[in-house]
C-alpha cells in the first residue's frame, strides 16, 4: 500500500504535498501496527516507497541508503575493496591470471596459474557462471578463506585474505600499437583522468605521434569535468564541447578554454553499447568537430545531468535535472519510457563542422559499424572448458616467456594434441577455420600468466576487428 501512495505523491501539486505526506504516514503506521510480520520503517521507505516515487521520473534517478551512498563516494574517489588479483572466470572455475604488487593477494602468496576451488567453504564448481560472478563480487568485501590448487602441487593450499582499498585508475592501458600509433584505454572518468590521459600521450610520443586509438568501450562515464578536460586535449580553444538544457536549469554552453594547445594528430575512438555518459560527451564532441573517426556499435545513450544531493542520515539522492547535447545539437540521452522529460527529444539528422550528416536521438552513432567477433562452436567450447588457460598454466611450468614470445606452429600442434587428450576433437575443417583465432588466444593466455594481463591485452588487440579498422582509418587520414 505504501508504494502506490508514493507514486501519487511524486506527481502531487505543491499544495497537496502536506496531505500526501500525512497519507504516507497513516499507511506506514497502520502497516507497522497490523501487518502479520514486523515491518521495518527503513526497509519500507528506503526499499519501497522512495524508489517507487523516483521510478516515475526516469530510470536513472535513484535513492542511496547509507551503505550505497558510501559506495558511491568510494567510486568517486576511484577506490574499491578487493584482493588485488585478476582472474579468469569460467563456469565453476576461477584461475588466477595476475597478482598485483602490494595487494592482499600478493602478500598471501597467491600466484598466476593457481585455481581457486572454494571460498569460505563454498565450492565454486557447484556455481553457475552468473552465480560465480556475483559470489566473487560479494566475497571481495569481507575476509575470505580460499582453497587453492597450485599446478605441480598435489596438496591443496589455503589462503586467508582481508580486503583492502585498491586503487582503480581510470586509464588502465597505454602502449604503441605500431611505431607512431598509440593505443589508450579509459575504463572510466574520474578527477585524475584528464591529467593521466595527457601524461600517457606524452610518454608515448606526445605531439610527434601519428595517431591515437582511444578505446572507450565499456566505459560507463563518471566525472563530467574529466570528460571536458579530456576533450580539450584535442579541440581548438573556443570550440563547443557540449551544451546543457533543463526545466529548472539555466542553459549553458561549455567551450574549450582559451590558451590551450591541443594535439593535432588524427584520432579514432572505439565505442560499444556500454559506452555511456562522460564517454559519450567526449566522443560526440570530437565527432561533431570532425576531429575523430568513431568505430564500433552505437553507444548506450545516457546524457542526463545527475545532481547528487546528500540527505539526512547519511543517505543521498541522484536526481535528473537536465540533459547533455553535443556541439551539433544532438541529445545524447536515448528516449525515455517514463515521466514527462521532453528535453531529451531531438531531430534525427545533424551536421558536423565539415557538413557530414550525423544521427541524433540517443547515443553516439559510429561512423563505421564494427560488430564484436562472432563465436563459433569450437571457440565456445574452448572458452567454456578453460582448456586454453589450463594449457598455458601447464606450459609455464617448464618454459620461460620473454617479451618477444609468439605461439609457433609447433606449439599450436602441441595444444591440438592437448585438447584431443581432453576430449576436444573438432573436425579438421573447424580447426583450420579457427586456427588464427586459437593461436592468438593461446598466446594471450600464456602472456597473461607470464607477463601480465596488460601485455595480454596487447596480444588481443592484434585480432580485435575494431582496433584493426582504426589502424586502417588512421593510416588514410591527413
């Protein structure tokens, strides 16, 4: 009964607010006095009434209880609790790929190749993939006892880990794809992102670079000021980055500050369906000013101005107060299904500085569509079985890997035999069709465990169709 009343309260005229609040209190009091089971006031309000009221507005306005509000503040500080290890998660199996220096995992003695069999007496083999991912996320917040199988050791090992705050930098990859062409991946936007981006560019060659592949795939956004700083690295002083419009918000246009000296090398931006918010601001600005070619699939479409407001009792509220628009006037926000938010609606076609047509109405539409790699039956079997990771672990028991390591034809034959011994025996035609993919994935797994996941990502880039198209487009840009 509380939820419907709060829905009425959400749309009540101002003069009716006092009466609506009284109705809510009457219902809550009655429920607490007469319900068959005890009713928690906090649960009724935090878990039902308040979220129900906000749900009528839009999908993104949310209420934070004290624990959630503290997690939000930790995210804004780019901090999260964890053990400092990177793992490969397969159905019922978790294998350590890398242990970060100075973290609880490193201090305990975990090593790449270790297979985690159980956490706090819960066997991982009994969990589905979805249950396993959720369980791992929860276990990072509390002390955990791990049962581990180490390659070459017949006895199981036990490790006790206490989670610590682990720094999560927003810029997590930066290297040269080829001489003069840099690759930088931004996982999010936090207060340090603009500074980190400039430092990474300078470390890779600065203004002398011939091109940059800026990977914003799976980037959910973050601090808008960081997006503005990042865009300003590539746009001319005075060029518009975005505009803001809202019902009770003064319209505003934000431009590149005067006096900046932007980089002039060509840029390719990679996006996908999880590219959102601040990442879309950067992408839209560089696309509208013909400063970058955008490659991938349409982005998420979150162009809401979220004002985070602290409330009483350490709670908080993120409320949609306005919308973001790209320099050409495109609304980044995809059409909303709830509420009366009209500002997000916009025409479909817009023009860039050079007169190119770009599509609006929600998200950023790439200049070139590149779908993710397809999954063949053999690839699915190899990934689900964990055979690639297992072979890499066994291989590294007797081999050292240098920076110039590559999977040879002989090693690929060894893997084919290994797979056959584990009852994976595809027809020769399937093996030949996926041979290049298998060779690259096998090299990636070996490098992950020996040289680190960052180096493994460099191996993966060689088969990434979006990265390869970006290299081709950069080579053809003036």
